[in-house]
């Protein structure tokens, strides 16, 4: 599935498309809608880079058993 965001909306944010995806990923992670792995993929960053982005904003990791199991399932699908 693809989501299309019109160019005028992207321009009004004054963010690059990559920055906009990072903002979306951070927000969804913060709201417990995405795991760390899912959010880092949405942001097009590796998990370490995404963790650094979160830390720079003072956002703590909430990586529990459920997130770990979801990431394991994602890895199984990818392989």
C-alpha cells in the first residue's frame, strides 16, 4: 500500500519528504502504534540511527516483550 501526500502539503510543512517520514515514524512510535523496528523502517533509518533521533528529542524507548516478539516476526517474514 502506498500513501500519496500532495506536494503542496509537503511544502507547507517545510520538511523534506524524508524528514516528513521521520516525523510520522516518531509520532507513531511515541503513540505505541509502531514498534521500534517498524518505525525505523518507516523513517528509512537503521534502528541505531532511529534510537539516536528519539534520544535527541528526549523520547524514551518503550521496548518490551511485545515489541521484541513483533520484531522477531518481522525478521522471519523478511528472511
